[in-house]
């Protein structure tokens, strides 16, 4: 199973689910079964509730952080 950008997905990963360019969910991937890149597993949020995880709509949080760093958005602007 793989995320939108091709990275291998593993239960326990911190992920975000995207929809139309917006982050719709953030949490930990659980109950995903290898061999399926679509509706597979759950995103467990802080507090314990969960939503579905569709791997092709998700990114690993480290990949999101790398995109922010690439755009220079990983640091607060000076003087703020």
C-alpha cells in the first residue's frame, strides 16, 4: 500500500488526508491491509475518534514537512 506520492504506507505512520487541496484529516494510520491503495484502514485522531483512510488521498507527515521546507514555510518569518 502506498500514499499519493508513492511512499510505502505502514500502520503507525502519522498522515494527513487531502480532499480538493485541503487537509481533511490528520492522525495515525491503523488497520490498513497491504495490497490496497484505496479505502483501506483508519486515521485515528487525538482523542481516539477515527475516520477512513484512502491511501491515494493521503501523505505521510514527513513528506508534508519536506514540501513546506522546500517552499521556505518551515520557519517563522523574522521579526514575528
